């Protein structure tokens, strides 16, 4: 039996044209944010730390979230709306909010050693979330 609707949905999904909300994946957004927090912790200068912390924060809060910077890369743009908005678990959401606060503190830090420490702490907070 020919099912054009089902075939169309399959073709759309296979081409990556599924709406972002249908593909939302808080876990992968969190892993990507953790990766960027760890990259920030290893950056050689304060600009590199800030850049990767922005990337991590963009993944966590999403385009409508507190601290999202559209001038910075959002490595999670195709993964969902941000780990916080894509999370339904209240405890996880609270933990992600705490990590976002930590990331914002790292972005505000002007001392490289302090920013590295905050980035390391943020990466640890995101591990296993």
C-alpha cells in the first residue's frame, strides 16, 4: 500500500528538515556545553575562555535565554531550543540554571586564572547531566 504522507515525513526527517522542536535533545545540548566549558578551561587567553563560555551558555539557555549572545556561535542551534528550555525534569532544570550562572560568572571574569577555574567548575557541573 502506498502511503505518500509517511514517505514524505520520512524524506523530510532524512534530509534534516524536521522542525527544531521535534528534534530537541537536552542531553546532547548539555554535552556540547560541557565540551565548550572544557575548551574554555584549556584556552590560552581570556578571549578564548570567554568565547567558549559563550558557546556553552548559548547551548544551555538557548536563543531566548538569559545571557544568550547571538554574536557568538551557538553550537546547539540545530539540537533544540537550549538545554534549559528543552528539559522537563525540574531537578535537572535547576542544576542547569546553576551551571548557567557559573558560565555567566566566567564570562564576567577578567582574570585568566579565575576564568579558567570557573570554566573547570562549570564543566564539572555539566558532566553527567
